[in-house]
């Protein structure tokens, strides 16, 4: 069983349609894939159709932009009821914050001598990756990575902060919506200082279900082993995933990291409990050969 629980489509900042993404997951030999676009469920319906057509197990999720102690933290949410008013509200605010930041980013880039117009940007909700892509198309930088490094990361001339939901609050909101939460790449890109073991323990007490251990951003020696030990200690599910963005991120190919079947089972058990406790109508895991209710 090969299980990849973190991928992006064109519904956020991936470069494949949900259909292409799910078909590629099947093609890559995965048995289970989760679609986890940033802050929304726009890719879900198309992904479900393709999963049933090509015969792959599909988990519906999202990656929510949150903040903890002043720093950005990405929170994976699996199988929540997307119509839950509190969750809807929170996602709307994040999407609105990202959209209204775009003009400010372009102004900041103007001041740095970079001339990109809003018409150069192609995206449902323009975030930094889409500004980066526009810079690539204009020949200003070679790759998305270059654009972040030189212009879009915090401290760089094009960086503009935006709204993010509070991490602990969001863990609770997702639980109310009948879903479960997993910290995405918690110790990637300097996250370790912000999320030391004692903080992860506090988040566990607030309802967190798991941490993403095997991720390309966990590249320093020993870091995955340390996180795996923390997961064991705190009885958190340890996941592993690609964080695939199509051509939008190199070295994140589908299935480059995977989740152990036993950990996946534990995750689904927690999801079943969360769903029952919430009394919300939560999405099912899409399974090959099992007909979905309309
Ligand atoms: P935003 O939410 O608009 O601030 O954009 C953040 C998104 O940009 C993240 O979710 C990543 O997918 C993407 N991202 C962050 N850093 C990089 C990077 N160095 N190269 C490519 N994509 C990145
Ligand atoms: Fe992304
Ligand atoms: Fe992320
Ligand atoms: Zn991601």
C-alpha cells in the first residue's frame, strides 16, 4: 500500500487540474491519495469523479494557513464537513486576506523596480506562488523558488503579511466540523523553534491528531527520527507525504514520501470518532468499487 496524504492542484497553487492530479497519482502507483489544496475545497468534486473513474482511494482534505505565536503554520485538515459555518467563515477570511494582499505585493515589487501587473497573474486566488509564476513568465526570475528567495520570502522586498487563522482555534474549528488535523511539515523552514515538543503536546491536548513526519522540508539528519519519537510519545499519528505541487515545486514528486498503512488506519479511526462526535455530515473516503451516495 502506497499512501500520499498531501497534494495540491490548480484549485490552489499546484499546476495540475484535480483530474490530472488524481490520474497522475494512480499512474505513479499510489493506492491512496489526499487532495489538500490551500484553504479551500474547490478541487474536491472533480477529484472524486476521477478517483472513481481510475480506481484510487481518495481522502478529501485541505491545508489551512494558520498562525501560532506570530509565525505561519500550515495545518492539514482531513474529512471535515465543508459546510460547517465556523470552518467556512475561517476559510473565507483567509482567502479574502490572500486576495486583498495581492495589490499590496505588486506595489511593493514596483518599489523594488519589478513591474508586474495584476493582469499578469493567473489564479483563482492569487497568492505568492502565482506572483512568482508571473515573474517567471516575464523572465525576471528563472523559477518559483528563485522568486521566493529573492523577492517573496519574509524580509524580501516583495513580502507582504496577510491574515491567517489562529492555530489552536482552528484545530477546534475543524473538530467541530467533524474533521481531524495534522501539522504539515512542522519542523521545516525554521518551524522547530516555534513548535518545540512542549508546544506540540499542548496542541495535542487541544485536539491535534497527527504530525507530518516524512516531508521533503525535513531534510536535516535525525529530524524525522526525532519527530517520529515525539509522535509515539504523544500518541499522535505520524504521516508522510509528497506535498506535490505539479511543476510548482521541484523535488516533491507524488509518492516521494508515504504514510505507513497502520498510521493511515489510525488516522481514519480518529476521523470516524471526530465525525460521530461532531454530528456533522462529513465526507466519506472514496474507495474503488464502492458507489458514493449522491
Ligand atoms: P501565500 O499563502 O500566498 O503566502 O503563499 C504561500 C505558499 O507558497 C505556500 O503554501 C507554498 O506552497 C508556496 N511556497 C512557499 N515557499 C516557496 C518556495 N520557496 N518555492 C515555491 N513555493 C513556495
Ligand atoms: Fe503551496
Ligand atoms: Fe505547506
Ligand atoms: Zn502543502
